[in-house]
């Protein structure tokens, strides 16, 4: 009887642990690509994510001293025919996704 109760308790603990498992975290690169698509910006997911991460790094290291330089960098990386608005939309999405601490620079635009 004691073994049965221990087994039931162990099963209950296992089920309880499974029921409280944390939800899976979405891939930020996929979320970023999905947001870009809403702005009409397409292209390879990995490439766009890389550009977004590089834009953040350029801001952190002062390669791009302001939002205008960063948007120009992004615009130069986008497909031919992309608009200036799309470059700023891309940059805003990159900042939200990869470096939210840099979001205040958008106030410059």
C-alpha cells in the first residue's frame, strides 16, 4: 500500500510539473521577418535578421552616430526599390526586436 501511495504521489508531482511548464519562446528572427512582411519588406529571414543585428551593433559602437545614419545603412542593404519609409520601418522593428535599449533614438526622426 505504501508503494502505491508513493507511486501515486510521484505521478502527481510529474503531472503537476508538466502542467506548469513554461511556454516555448518564439524565435525573434521569425517574429522580426513577420513584422517586416507587414511593411512590404521581404527577403531572406536570416539576412534581414543579420542586418537588424548589425544595425544595433553599429549604434552601440557609434559607427552610426544617429538614427539618420542608421536608416541610411539599412536602406543601402534593402532590395532595390525599397523606400526611405521602409528603411525606417525596418530600423524601428530591428530596435524593438534586437536592441530595445536604443529605441529612444527614433525620437530624432
